[in-house]
């Protein structure tokens, strides 16, 4: 179980955090953002599933695409998703 491999997303996910766009390029970055107390959305089922999926990907049990999709779901539910990479 290696957490040193960041498992990069094919397409970054852009979310609005504290008034600025944050470009999330890997599963490791997504997990860190979801675990951060500054996560700007609710800690609801979408958030919990996104964080759990990211951790499973880092352990080698799920795909990077799964983690990206769950992060997008959580960001949409929180109203912070920006689908335009700047």
C-alpha cells in the first residue's frame, strides 16, 4: 500500500475554495482537499463517498476515474464545481 503515487486524473477537477479556483490534478490532492477542514461544502453522503473512494484508489482497490467522478459529485452537491480549467 503506497501513498507515494499521486494517481493523476486524465482531466483536472476545478473547485472553488475560499474564493479561488483550486485545480485538483490527482487522487492524492483530492483526498487531501476532502479531508481538509476547509472543505467548503457539507460533509454529506457525496463527500463521504468521494473521500472513501479516493482512499481506496490510493490503496489500489478502485480506479482513478472512480475517484474523479466521486469528487465531481461532491463538488456539484456542494455548489463549488467549475468545469472550466483556466
